């Protein structure tokens, strides 16, 4: 019997294993309710292939550009759920608390850089610690020249910690009644599907014309928010599950495909500091929930969900189940906007801070 050497496999042969393997593992993780199931599955499968063959896997740049476009669309959906008039009432409190958690995240990222200046750049450290937008950060990292592998792994650790701890923590809190339903149903109309594909493809080009930072993500995001205002009632731009899975797996493939033994050793070396800063960010968010209860006259249950550093899907599900009011969605959306602005303009912000 002829033995096939994995290190001699062609690129097509590798992808013939990676693609179906990622789908199978992603389906299993989804069934087991693993957070960020499709991203993690793609990281595991592509990372295993990269480590076994010793070759870095390259994702087609055109495919990845469209995938990042869908990431931008998904990030925009929460911004289209709540009327601007509702956000205005919560704006002062939301901005204040969001800035506190974002500043703590940025400070943690800067300290990570100072602790490992050769391995972790300013951009890498800050994008790793920004609370919220876990699926968005690796795409922004690749746009901004940061280490997207470290950003993805760190953001996943934070997402995992928040997703696992949230249901446990809120089980000890008093819930409300009559919450806000922030769920989104996928629109199966053919013209809506075609519209989301068009936004994913054209968003980056329009973003570049508008000179947006990280145009591959922010272009489709802003375009989605604008187009959503003109949709007929009852329609949404929520991407079809196939496109969402494709986008999530593309992030995992890019991150996992770039793994190597030295990269894993470097990440393991930085793991204690990374975990410590993740715990600090989660703790600070929990502390900011206390003044928010008095400011907005809401329960700690609502304030805790509103200030949770990420895991938006879990937050919205628990919010609806526990009967939380609109403050949860409003504060989360305001922070998402702040995080997007800071991440998109990170190089300019760093130049201003470091005065370079």
C-alpha cells in the first residue's frame, strides 16, 4: 500500500480535507452548544493541517474579502434593531460605562504589549482586549496589520469565558418580566439574499472610495445600516446561515492556517498574562454595572447583561428569557459602535497616544 506523505500534499488535496472536516466539526460543536462553534472548528482543522504539513495555508483573497463583507453585515444587524430615539435616552450612561470598559481593555492591551514587546504589537494587544465584537476583531486585525492569530485566540478565550459564566451568574440574580425581544429571523426572500451578497461584495469598494479605515469590514457594515433603513416592513438583512457559516469558517481558516509550533509556543508563553487581563476586563464590566443600576433605574440583572464584555447572542437570549428591558440592547449597541470606531481608527489613535 502506498503511503501518502502529508507534507507533500497539494493545496487542493489539503483543502479537500479541511473544508468538509471544518463543516463536520462545526456541526458537532454547534450541536454541543460550543461558543463560536464554526470559528473554533475551522481553527482546529486548518491548524492541525498546518502543523502536520509544516506549511502555512493561504485563503483565497477574493473569497476572504467577501467573507469579511458578511462579517461586516452581521456586525451591523444589532445597529438596525433598535430605533435611534430609544438609544438617545440611554446615551449618556451608555457612553460613560462603555468608555470605561473600552479604556480598561485598551490599557490591558497596552500592558500586554509592554510585557511582550517583541511578540505583541500595540495593535495586536489592544484588538485582543477590546470587549465585544469577537468575530469582527480578527478580520480587522488582518486589515490593520496586527497578529490575527493571537487576536483570534485571545478573543475566543474571552468569548468562551463570558459565554460560560453568563448563564451561571444570572441564575443568582432576580430577573424582570416583559423583556425586549431582540431576536432576528433570517429573511429567505430571494431579493434580500441577493442584496446581502451585493453588499458583501461591493461594501469594501465603496468603503475605499469613502476612505474608511478597515474598509473590507466597515464598508459593508455602514452600507448595511443605510440600506436597512429603506427595507419594507418585516424584512431584514440578516445573512443566510450558509453565508454566516462561510464567513465564520474563513476567519478560522486564516487564523488556524497560520499556526506553527513557534507560534503556539509564543501564545502559550503569553497565556498567563492574557488570561489575567481577560479576568480583569470581565471584572471591571461587572463593577460598572453597579452605578448603571442607579443611573438608569434598572435591576443589577439588566445592568450586568448590558455591561457584559461580549457574547452578544448569549446576552440577548438571556435578556429576552429573563424579561430585561431595552437598556440591555441599547448599552450593548452603543459600546459596539464605540469599539468599532476605536478599532477602525486604531493606527491614528496610537500615533496620537505615542506621538509618533
